[in-house]
C-alpha cells in the first residue's frame, strides 16, 4: 500500500493524474525529500511494473485515481518499496487495499494452494478473482506458472515439501485443471 501512496504523492501535490517524469522525480526527491533522484526513478520502474503508472512519452500517467489516496502528514515510505514484489505480494496488497485483513488473506490463499496443488502466486490470483478483486494484470504470471509447474510438488508450500508428497494424484490433477480454467476465464 505504501507504494501506491508514494506513487500518488506527486500527482496529489500537483492536482493531476499526469506529470512529466522530471516533475515526478523532483516531487519525491526535492519537494518531499523521500528519495534520491535515482531512487525516485527506481520507484517509477517498480510502480510501472505494478501497473500503478503508465509511461506516455515523457509523461507518467497514474492508472488509479490519485485523489482517492490519503497521504498522512507523517508518512515516509520505506526504501523496501523500491524492490520488485512477487505476484503473491502484489495480490496480497490488492486484497488488503480492498479491505481484507492480511492474515485472513494469507490463510485463505494457503488453504486454496493446498486444495488446488498449485503455486502460491496462482492460488493468490484465483482467490482474488473469487473475492471480486481485479488482479487481471497478474493473470499471465499465474497462467505461466501453471503451465511450467503444472501443479507438481515444486509448486507446493514448504510444509508440503517436507511431507513427502511428490506425485500428482488424480485429485491434484483435477484441482490444477480447475485452477487453469479459472485463470483462463480471468484472462478473457
């Protein structure tokens, strides 16, 4: 969530949803003194990959409504938002932003992962879709993991690895097919 707040700040400051990249960098590095100019550019990369910003020539366009974001006066983003986040983390952030408690979302995703015998990222996308949270930008990632991992033991959580489950049972194959169908439906 703090990535969204940090990305929104320059737009809120200027009262727009479109800024020159240089204005965005100045707002974060000089005006707010949150990041260095290089770190501000890194934030642009991470926020673009997360689908929060969209480049348009020399400008950046917010893909969300910046005016809907509240920026607390004492807010200072952590530098860890400058690192790329996994698909799971991005889905989890979307679920939390939609009002779900983080621990509840993690528990539900872990249970779904176990039930479907798929990767955590795939389970997260399927769960978010079932909850009505738009994570369509992550569907290709989930689909690619389903195809490459096929719901085998490598895609299971660490606790499942230690239990010795290594072969795909008929139930797991059916669950994986169901997950593939849900991800494909979201892709359309």
